[in-house]
């Protein structure tokens, strides 16, 4: 199990019609699984780009992403899909639930097309939905659930394979501040219970302040990291 994710000189350029956009400049950073890390920054600063590279959903233009000793740049597309399935849970702002599937089917959906006994993952999906306060909603469609409930289904889906890391991109963006706080507390509890590393992208500074570590990104560069020794702390 990888206790660290290491970013080694990752850059991301997006090709435009006439010019290339440098969404991320050379980033070197290590994330620890025992930390709850928040990534903050204004819109367009590169947060989603960074998270999608960490989550191996996209490849850097240069540089490497290592999970422990495993260099993900050495994996082909199929190996990467298996790797994500086994190690990473992803939660997005707009949930990305499948509208025609019920809550429990959505939670089980990562297993569709994969060999593993159906009973195992149905029981696991039920346990997670129960844990997240959705025991009576197994058979509800996403359209029959509130925003907060849909969000919890999305978390259950992200956790159904016991990932080492949970990566979440502005998951509280559609929740009011009270629900955002409850959601955050839930993530902290899940982290304690399941031992997964959490990297949370948020523009909500109030929430980010509760994390073990805050990384600030601006114009594709890391401009702040609470776990780094700063000039002020040396004074
Ligand atoms: P954030 O999540 O912090 O709002 P993003 O990572 O989405 O920022 O975007 C960072 C920069 O990269 C922005 O300038 C954005 O316009 C650009 N960008 C993001 N995705 C693409 C893409 N698929 N094609 C071209 N440019 C993109
Ligand atoms: Mg974003």
C-alpha cells in the first residue's frame, strides 16, 4: 500500500488553436496518506488539472506521478484503469451519478464488467450506504435524492473498493455551508475509520482550515504549503 504520492516535476500544457496554455508549471510535491490535505486556489488556478494528474485520469506533459515505488507513467491505459479501480476513489463536484441506476447500483457500478462475486460488493455497497445514512434509499434514483444525498452516494461509490486514496474535486461546491461542514466532518470520520489518504480540492477557505495541510495553488504554481517550513516560522 502506498503511503505517499510523489509528484516529480509535473507540467501540464493544454494545446489551444493558436497558443498552448500552461495549466501547471513544474510541480514537485509529496502527499502523505496519514494527512488530510486541502488544495485551495481561485478558479482557473490549476486545481482540477492537478487532481486529475494525481488521480491518473490524465497524463502530465512531462514529469511523473509515483504511488510509493510505483511509477504510474510506466502503466498503459488498461493497467492505469485497473490501478485506479484498486487504489483510488474519486468524487466530483457534480457527482457524475448514472441517472438510470438506483443508489445501490451506482455504488456497485465500479464493479460492473469486472470479475468479483456479486454478493461481496452488494453487501459492501449496503454497508457503506448504511454508514452514510442512506439505509432507506438503496432503490432511489439520483433524481429522487437531495443534493446532499447524491453526494453521499458518490462517496459510497468512491469507497466501495477500499481505495488507499480518496480524491475529491470541490465536492461541497453545491452544498450550503452547514451541509458542506457536515460533509467535511464525514470525510474526516471516514478517513479515521478507513485509513485512506484524502486530498480535497476546495475554494472554501473555512473548510480548508480544518485540514491537516493546506496547499495553495496560483496560476499553475504552488504558492503556499502549510507543511513546509516558512520564512516566518524561522524568525
Ligand atoms: P481550477 O480547477 O483551479 O479552476 P483548472 O485546472 O480547471 O483550474 O484549469 C487551469 C487552467 O487550464 C485554466 O486556464 C483552464 O482554462 C485551463 N484548462 C483546463 N482544462 C483545459 C482543457 N481541457 N483544455 C484547455 N485548457 C484547459
Ligand atoms: Mg476545478
